[in-house]
């Protein structure tokens, strides 16, 4: 009983030290704010305005390049041009008669306006023989994740998405985000963000999660010289 009391006292003391440290940090930040004069505040405002202007200009530039939309590339030349122009690109190799390609289209239509930081495109695999051979596209749908002109990863079929046709959009979003091609506000290492989605698809994607960072951390051997 005495040992339990000692342990409890030790824990309480540790918590008290943490609380004091946090309080000291708050006091320090408060003092810094109180010490700011009008010139300091103006400089902070100007810096913030400059940052906002830069972000807005970047978004305008992205939209000018086709970001924010899910667009059809009509030929292989357009693929190379798009891959050169945009730092991050998601390209869906599709066939019009394939049902699962239409499912991917539906999800990418949703993700494109949400993730303006990347370009979302699709290209007909049957009309792109050079790309299909060079990137070794065999299964449709295949999604190529391209960064700075190099293929970082592929999402082939639905294996990485739970293996079912009715997967939610957030599963595909998570899978793309695993390579940093798009930005999300959660840790991709924990799986998709919604608890219900993790519960339903987590077991089916254990193999995918285990292999994503091991198999695709280096540039692909199928990179094209853009």
C-alpha cells in the first residue's frame, strides 16, 4: 500500500511539473505579445498579407494549369506536357468499356477540386501504346502518381483500395496521399481518417499499408525521361 502511495505521489509530481512547464510557456508567449509595439504588429500583419498573397497567386497559377478539374488528355504528348508543368499529377489510365475505370472516374471527379495542389487527369490506355508499354500498364484501371516528371507509385486495380467496388472516396484519397502527391490533415500511416472506414477496410488493406512505403519509397524503374 505504501508503494502504491509513493507511485501515485510520483505521478502527481510529474504531472505538476508538466503543468508548470506549460504555464511558463504560456506566460512567455503572453509577455512577448504584450511587449509588441505598433511597428511590430504592422510587420506581422505585412508578413501575413504577403504569405496570403503568395498562396493566392499559387492557387491562381495552379488553376491556370488545369488544377482543380479532372481532365481528359487526348494524346501522349499532352501527358508529357502535363507531367512537366505540374509538380504533382495523378493520371488514370482507363478504358471506356471497363466498369471499374468508371468507378475511379467518379472518385477522382470528387478529389480534383478538393486537392488543387495536384493535377488530376485521365488518358485512354488503348490510345497510348507508348506510355502503356513504358510504364508497364497491364491492369485497368491503373493510376500513376507522378511527381516532378517521375512516377512515384502506381495504384493497380482495387487491391490497395479494399478489393471491392463500393469503397469510399476517402480510401482512394488516403492511398494517393501515402506518397505525398496530395496533402491531407491526418497521418497516412494510421490508415483512412474515418473510424468506420478503418474498421471496414483496415484488415483488407494491411498488406497494402505494409508494402506501400517499402516498395515505392524510391523512384520507379519505369520513369520516363520528361
